[in-house]
C-alpha cells in the first residue's frame, strides 16, 4: 500500500513498517509500496520491535514511524563511511614545512 | 573545548540536548565532518521525552557504507562548548557502532556553531568562545 493509505487506516499510531519499494528523486527517497507489519501502542514499543525485527532481518528495509508524518517520502542524508577506528598511535608521520 | 582522542578518533566530552523544556547531557560524542547530520543514541534521550510524537518530526533515508537505513529526525536545541543553537535537526536512533559512541557531531552542527578545529592543540572553539 502507499504511505497515504497506511495513514488513513491507522491514524495517530506508531507503526513498524517495511518499505517494499522506493526510489530516489533528486534529494528525496519516494516510498512507492509499504507494508504495515505492526501497529504499536507507543513509540517505545515501536522502537523496540523495529530494533528486534531489523536485527533478525538485516536485509529488510524497516522503520518505526508515526502516522502523523504526512510525507510519503524521506529526505536523503549521508553519514560518510562511518567511523573507522584503528589501533596504533594517531600521531604519526614527519611534518616538514615548505619555505 | 578539548578534543579527546579515543580509539584514534576525535571525541568531545559532552553536548547537551534540550527538548520540550527538559535537558540532558550526552558524553562521548564523535566529531565527524563526514556525517552530513548530527545524531544521538535514543537511549540517552528517552528521559526528556524525545520519543514523543511531534509534528516537526521528519524521517530520513540515511546512506552510508552500511547501506540504507531509516532514521527519525527531531527538532531540538543543542548546547556545545558554551554555545547554544536553537531549532536544530537531530537524528535519533540506535547508532549501533558496537562501541562507545553516544552521538555524532556532524558537518551541519560544526557549520552552525562556526567550529574551528585546532588539530595541533587538539582543541575546538565555537562561535562565541574566544
């Protein structure tokens, strides 16, 4: 179903939703087809169930979301490559200053 | 404000999040100009009611090496190094790095607070600090 249909079916509710199909348009990810997996009594429950389901199914595109969110799309943002920690001393190399 | 190096990565000791008239301080926050946005681990924000529904909430499609992820974005106020920035977007969720990163100061917050990183002295100064 569409996000609009999910909102109409479950007004003012926390849901765990699977995004079945989406596509990008410029800086937006448009939700084409979603499935409501769970209707939750609170944000806490929705977060908890989302986390558990996402751990069990890392490949699935899941989200805990409230139906007050009007947009059937999500802005795209980037978190680089994530922190890449490493062992050893970060103070390394020899610095020479050019004339 | 001192840049604390842990696991050979730059951290700040604390930032304070204000939401709905309440505040909480988060420690061990990574400075990451490779992250477009600023983020915090939800667990530390539950006490100030961050999970409550808010018409200003947005959901984002977060991209990185780990693939695609969906993340909720709240509007909060943030105090960092004596500077407070109002109505600022904060991504909340499980960061899930598996080690002690409780938040990320992203490129947006570094710009908004006019941060100056001094790597020689491992210090960062923000707009109002002299």
